[in-house]
C-alpha cells in the first residue's frame, strides 16, 4: 500500500496548456504539502494544507492553484504552463507539527511527478 | 530566520570508507533538524531526526548524526560506505510556528568501487 501516491508520474505538455497533478495519502495525516524540485535538485515548499485549510502559500505564481477536497487529497492545478515550470513536483504529508510521538514533524513524500513543458 | 547550508554539492568516497556529509544550521531557537535521502527517481525518505534529548541520533542504513550547538552543525556520518548509499542527501530544519521544513541544497554522494 503506497502511503503517499501521486499521479501522473510523468507529464509532458506544451506551453500554454493547463494540467493537474493529483495526490492522495492513506496515513491519516492532517497536513499535506507540495514541494517543487528544480533541475539542480533544490527543494522549495509551495503550499501546505492542514485539514483542507490552506496554511502556507509561498511566493508562487497564481497560475498554480492547490485544491484539497478532503484531508487525504491535495491536488495541484497549473494554468498557462511556462517553460520554467518544468520540474519534479513532490507531494508530502505529516502529522501536525509540534505534536508528540515518534512520527511527529516527519514528512512522508510521494515518488514525485516530473513535469516537462515544451 | 532559520536555514541550513550543506557544504559540498558533491562528495565522492570509496566503498568501505567513512562518509561525512556536512550541514550547518542557522536558528534563533532550538532547532529541529532532519536528514533525508533521495534515491534516483524516487521521493525523499527520512534518515534520521533531532528534536530534543540525545545529541547523537542514529538512523536507518547505519547512518548517524550529531547535533553540536556550539558549532551549529548536524553532520551526517556512516563508518563504512556501501554502493547502495549512492544518492542525494538533504539536510532540513523545521521552521517552528510556520509548520514547514526548509531544505538545504543537497549533497550528491557517489561511491567508488
């Protein structure tokens, strides 16, 4: 059973198109994230949701819109794709930070979705 | 502001040799620190973490790290490298109150036969 699953794994599309990446977690975590990893492997947080509520929205173009229909799902929709959007997008989940327990403060990552914009 | 810096974007060691990956942090409050590993074409996986208590923490696959407040460091070590250790390693600090992890730029570990 995959803990954090993302689809699709690979996505190749043309500039100007709109695309979505879906993420689901079966860990019962309250918080979910989207991270972007660029070609130099640098990881940067984009968004996080806690129980369907947006709590982190970094400086991301408003062409990127996250949606969380329930606390187990966090999707990422990208409008008007640009060349610079090419990257690997990782979904992750965690228990709410600050709570105790061995799993506290630990992110569980999905396998990533590699987006290539041509 | 809390941040981490990883010294060396690429480290290469021989199989059986000591692995040392360096991480320094900046934090005005006691930090929560993490090491994650990323194997090719995979997501990140937790190696170990430091929150409070013992400053030497042991993780999976024989890795360990020591929190040194005086040096603001959290270096990752493994006594004897194995070919399967080849991967990208990320140090991270928890931004407390903001509920987010901030990652270092990563260190690619190569193991030579």
